[in-house]
C-alpha cells in the first residue's frame, strides 16, 4: 500500500477542567497538526494536502466539533505518483550511452520543475517527457531497441493500477526551450521527412516487420516541422 490517502484525526485528550473552550480547541488543533506534520516528516505522506473539518473545506482544525467531529487530510498523491513514474521511465529505458535514460524531464503546469518532486503541489498537471530527438520513434516502436518500446504507455498502464486517484494519459506534445542530455536544443526540428520503418514489436514474438520502410506523408512528419514528444500527463482525481 502506497500511503494513507486520508488521515482521520480523532484525538482524545486529558485536559484540565479549568481550561476554557478556546484553550481546549487550541490544544486539539495543535495536537492534530502535530500528528499531520509527523506523518509528512516521516515520508509516509506528501507535503501537499486538502483539509476537511467536519466535511467542510477551508476551516481550521480548531473548528472541529468536540463531540463526533473529524479532521480529514487528503494528501496529494501527484507528487508520489510523479516520483514513481519518473523512476519507472528511467528503469525501462534502453541504455547505450545513457543519454536517453538521462533525458527524462518533469514539467509542472507546462513549466520545467527544478525543485524536489515531493514539493509538487496538489492540483498540478504534471508532464513526464523524454527530450531526445528519437524519443517518438522509441515510443511508437519505430526504432529497434533492446527493451520493449512504448515506455510511456507501459508506465501509464502500470501507474493507473497503482494510483487509483491519479489520472494518467499519453499524448504527443510540443516542447519549447531547454536542452536534452547531449546538450542539443529542444525542440528538435525534423531535417527531412519522417520514415515509417515498418518494424513492429509484441510480447510474444518480439521484433518483426509489417511492411517495407517508406517516407511518411503526414504533415507533422515533414522537414521543418517540430517533433512532438511522447508525454505522460498526470492529474489528480478529486
């Protein structure tokens, strides 16, 4: 089990009879927050969360009903899912020079994310993308490699089974700015028309050929066009 997605804090305290209502609620609120912070500090929960007090959003912990009330933290799973998916993309990558494995990048709300993955805030749209010029060929199975192709799609399927509160999609996206692991500029501009290689792969038979290679007539595969990069898109289900 990954982490507890919900933390139901029901704290029973022995307090002085001389403590007034405001003091009593303050003690309860502080104790609940400590339990929450200890869970985050231990690594069992991500820093991002949504708090519900007696079912309502936005209320402070002190507003919880003293009899039968509840404080629920719904921790962000997007940070944990991103970390897992990025690790899987790297682990499933072909390794020759190591450039492809090292070119996986994370974008949050379409901007490169340079901070710790644990700091990705709730509600973000996360892209995990490989910036190498041949990333699309590897994803669609148009380039023979030593590992199974369609890395983004295989990670997407695994992630959907593992993280029920995360929506995962595969798309081919344009990128703007930056460098890949070899130092070449992103995006890559096609120098000539793309080639439909005709090779294919399946789990049972491995690599084979469906047809002879030919020059693609697709508009987005012509010389001068920007390459579209295979991208794993993650969002949370609330």
